[in-house]
């Protein structure tokens, strides 16, 4: 067991989440390096949301490893509040997009800075879209207003992801046929 944000978690949860972030990060970073289209990038992010939903529903139903407290909105299937999938994927994508954008700077000894960037980007990328739902869960809102806050959070996460695609990757997030540049590393970079 370990304690994070005043809550107890089984070590298994930490291992699963680090694995999820690593697989998601490596998959999308590798796709960006290969110059995938914006349509493929959105599809990968959508699959990551689906994978997050399946993973968390399994963990939540596995002997009570952890619980989401309060009146969570958008609990559509078993126990997982679906708004978390949008926030989780958008937050992890912030670290991936920043690392990809400044990949030349992270060569050599500076690559050690990738380690703290990813968790800090997760917290920063999660906080903005999650605010409406965090306030709704901690307040005594009606169920209807709580659900609306959950939908607003999903929309904010999508907009935030689109802004990252635009600003950090230099792509139009709605131009689905647009492809990124395939990156070729020279021998000095390796």
C-alpha cells in the first residue's frame, strides 16, 4: 500500500498506471515520429480512452483496490466515471506532445528531464478540464448539474487536446488528412 493525495492505494494500482502511461506514451510518440495523419492520431487517442475505460473498470471491480468518492458523473457502465478517461488521455498527451515538440532539446544528458516532465504535465493537463467535475463532486449539486459538469469536462478535455495538436504539433486538429513530418534522426542525435 502507498498513500497518494491522502488516499491509500495498493502497489498494484501504481504499477498498472505507470504501465498504462508508458504504453500510451510510447505508442503515440512512436506514431508521431512516423508522421501519422491527424485522423490516425485522434483514433489512437480514442482507443486510449477506450482502453482506459476497460482497464479502470477491471481495477475497480477487482476486490476494491480503489474507489472514486462522491457522486461521480457519467458512470455509464459499471463503476468507472467516464469523464476520467477523457481527462487521463488528454493529460498524458500533454507530456507526449511537449516531449515530441522539443525532442531535439531532450537529447543526451538532457533526456533525464523527460522523467519529471511527464508526471507534472499529467497534473497540469488533468487539472484544467477536470475543474467543473471536481467542483461538482465536492459540492452539493443536483444530479442533473453534476452530469452536465461531467459532459463539460469531456468537452474541455477534447478542446484542450485539439489546442495541443494545434500549438505543440503545428497541425490543424480538424484537418484529418493532414500528416505530420516523419522524423529522421541523424547520427549526431543518436
